[in-house]
C-alpha cells in the first residue's frame, strides 16, 4: 500500500512539474521571430571600419567635445574579475584608463551601464544596483580635470535596472531608461531632479516601454533563449536619446517593434499625473530589435540592430533604412555620434559570450575569443 502511495505521489509530482514547465514555456518562452525590416546597407564598406580592438567585450561608448571618445568594458561579462579598469578614453590610438588607472578609482565604476557626455563637459555613468545587489548610483566626471563632480545614490527600489541615461542641456535633470526585469518587473522612464534629489517613475509598464513577445534571433539563426528555452530574452526600455535643445526624449524598448518620443516638459512637470504623462507619448516608427539609440545633429535617430549586426537610421521624415550590417557582429550594443557626424558603436558579444543562465564566460574563454571591437561609421548622408 505504501509503495502505491509513493508511486502515485511521484506520478502526481511529475505531472505538476510538467504542467508548470509547459505553462512557463507558453507564458515566457513562446515568442515569435521578428520580421527582418533591414534594407541594403547605405554606407559604403570603406566608411565602415573596426576602430578599436579590445581584450574584453566593450559595453558603452560616448563621444565628447573635440573628438574625445570614452568607453567601458561591458558589465555583464564581469571584467573586474581580471582586475582590469572599467572606463577608458581612446587617446592617440590607445585605450587609456580614464580618469586614471588606479584601482581605487576604477573600482568605483564597476557594473556601469549607460554613459554619456553632456553639454557641460561631464561624463555621466549610471550604475544599476540589480546585478551587484546594491543601491543604484549615477555619477559625473569632469572630463577636463578628471574629478568626480556629482554622485547620487538612489533609494531602495529606484533605478535598479537603469540601462542608460541622458542629461538635460541645462544640466538639471537626469533621464534614465529602466529595462524592468524581463517580463517580471515593469520597465519605465526615470526622472531625477538633481537639485532636490527627487526621483519619479513615469510610463511605468506603459506599452511603449514594455517588451513585446518577440524572440531574439542570433546571427547563426538560433534563438537567443535563456534557461533552456523557458525564457525569451525580452527586454523593456533600453535605448534613450535627447534632442540637442532638450525638448524631446526618444526611447525604445529592446524587444519592441517601435520607437517613441515625448516632450521633456511633460516628464518634468510634477503637476501632471502619470496617466496624463502617458497620454503625451508619440509613436515615431517601426524599428529593428534594438539596444542603444542616439540622435545626430541633423535629427536622424541612429538605432542599433542587435539581430543583424549593425545600425539603422530613422530620418526626421520617418524614413527607415539600414546604414551598416555585418555577420561578424554578435550584438551591436551602444552607439554615439560625434560632433562631426562620425558614428561609433560597440559589439558587446551578448549573443555569443553569455550562457543560457545569463552567466558570463570564463576569463580564459573571453580572452581566447578576442579581440572585441568598437566600430567607426562615416555616414554618407
């Protein structure tokens, strides 16, 4: 009798587990492949080059005044395991730790995600707390003196997935794109008032910031699944850009078919309810599955294409076209546009160097897989 009870208990347990796994697969791992909307590349091959080869995969890149270029190693690969610096400047053909190579300085920047240079010669970094299981931070470095001139630690639960950031032209407001946690926590746009330290979560879970049910496809044609296919790599609000006059904030969720914008006056008006702010969102265009975005000086929106290894561009008139693409690029991640119109973007290798449990490769495997590249594009607009 006891054996029969144990037998039926085990059968019941197996059935419950099977039903739970089936439900999880249908709920979180059953996305469709996104249609390829790329076009023939419009930038000639000679205008698309590998600029920087690195020991570890690069993460974010930001162009500053006078042609200065800054970049990081990607935090998800955990390069700090090797004791190497996190933040660099490209100087005379070399990657130079910025503002210095001192470990006590560089360790402050570990786990940095988005970086940007504002109109006041400050390099900003957002350091989300989710990966390190701590409070999120944002800080600014004067790029001339190398001194940290601003640092803010968010309260518990604030900006824990802050993937990228942009600064208002007057330097008074920080906008963050928080990806949420796959399908388990909502994405949003964060607004930090620097003077008061107050932080607002806007567009929380709004359709424009939320991931859609798309399944990312790698360059080799295989899906970019997590946990053995039970979880699609679906990511919310990721790329963010601000117009030079500060009037508009552009943003895009990674696994979403569209890009949107909203006037910053609505984001900073604390008299507006979150519902009223959501009503001000404007749809711009369809887009590829994307990571970073950026505006050039002509008002074109440059959009990374993570599935096709390159960049797309959306003109102010709403015309979408592909700039570059390459089978050699695993994951076009962060993009920046210099004052002269030159575009730089990183290949972070997220599609190939992270395992199904979202864990990084060993340091030896990363080193053996290099070099890893930052690309330079001179568009013929």
